[in-house]
C-alpha cells in the first residue's frame, strides 16, 4: 500500500466518463418544497409516481450517523451484488486484469469476474480457513486489481484474523474488498472504522442478513470519498427504488429491535450447535461468527436429499474446496430449529 495510487487502478474509459446527471442531482434539500417538472413523471401523487432520490440522502444520513462515517463515504446499491459489480466495472479492464479470491468463499465473486471478463485467481484458504497471505501476495502481479475477502466467511462462517487482513491491506497496492455481510453476528469490529487508515479499503455490507430485509435488495458500500466518487460515476441514476428506501429507513431506525433479533439468532445458534453435537453422523461443527453453521457429516449428498424429502432446505457445500461432505445450516426460529433437529435425529 506504500505506493497505492487510485488513479492507476481506474479504467481509462471510466476516468474520461461524464456520468449521467438528472436535475435531482443538482440540489441539496430534501425536495419537500420543490415542484418537480423535470422528469416527465405522472404528477398525480400515489406514493411512487416520482423517481426516487438518486443519492438516497435520508438513508445515507442515517447510516452515516450509525457507522460514524461521512455520507460521502457511502454508496448504496441494489443488493451487495450490484455494489460488487460496480467495483469490477470501475476498476477491472476486461481481458487484461485479474482479481484474487479465497475459496471456499461467496460464489458471486467468480460469477462477476466471468461476466466482466476478468481473470479470477483463486488462492485456497488454509486448512483452518484463514487467508494464506504469502500465497496471495505471490499470486499478485501488475494486473491484479483487487482481493476479495469475505469475513465472516461464507460458507465457513468464521471471521478471519484481523492481523492477516491488515497484512493484505498494507502489502497490496490494489483494492482490498472486505465483504461484511455477516458482521452483525460477529464479535469482531467492522473494518468500516479503519477506512481512514487504508485508502485501498472497501467494505461492503447488506440489509439482507441481520436486518432481515433480503426482499428489498439493499447493499451498502463504505470506502474513501475518492472511491465512492468513481463508483457514483457509473451507477444507474435511480438504482435504489423508493419502496426499498422507505422500508430500509424504517428498519435502520429500529436498531434496538434489530439488535434484539440478532441476540435471539445467536442464542438459537448455540442451541442448534449443542443439538448437532449429539448426532452420530456429524463429525465436525465449525466455529461460527455468522447466522449459520457449517457441519461435516458422513455423507452430505445423502443427508441433503433426506432433508429435502422432509421439506427442509439446507445448503450442500461439498462442491467447495476444503468442504468435502459439509452441509450449511442457516439458523431459523426456535420452532424451525427444533423441527430440523427432530428430522436429523430421525434420519440418523
């Protein structure tokens, strides 16, 4: 990071791009006193007849206060997947650049690299599911634009060593994207608090997990003002719809309720782990910093099918490296977890 130069990472076409701008980008008020005659909308009020705020100002203000960052450090997207895709499109030259991923990990990084014609160089985690920093840095070359780090990791559920992540941030002159979809379930501090220390740091979060808003599709990106400015150049003008913004505002305001729900999920996770320990066909229950548990069983394909026939959908992760014969159980409600355990006991 000593020689980090953001300008060298940006695609030439993006550097020269003049972003689309609507009239709604040209004022700073909340719009409540405005007469909107600019966007050819239907003028009759029904709650959604107007285009949404393209900069999601109210929601960003709320998130900025909660996360103790400036609004200019925030970008919102149509789910975290849109945010990740924008990163590829802003910084990775198709058919030239490469990114580093750390399997087993979230599958969309690989999908997005293929969509954007960017080489995906995979460096396996160690056997204890931690980043192999030396191997990662040995894989980097002058065309390496980004390292994608999922922590807490999906599907392994563990939060990575902060010291190892720090080594990556300090040694790599490209972008380090830390995907914190599950951070609210972890005792580890979010890397958002370190944005000022690392100009190459991007943190992505979501309202789909702890906030229980998977259906509204809202992802959050935290980064330097300079990085956010670049991503704003290429994002669609109205990428977060009004219904999503409204529901997200209500839910983010209800932070005490979200915290209570997280505590309940963590309690249920502990109960689920204890119950899984009593099953003869379960050989390993991996530590979890998330709202799910990765479990090694005797025959994952068989157990997966048996659960499916009992109307329980889990995730078979056996096709992932280092995850042979593993199933991933999301923590459900108390009633759902009890039903799951009863079925597991019956098929075991």
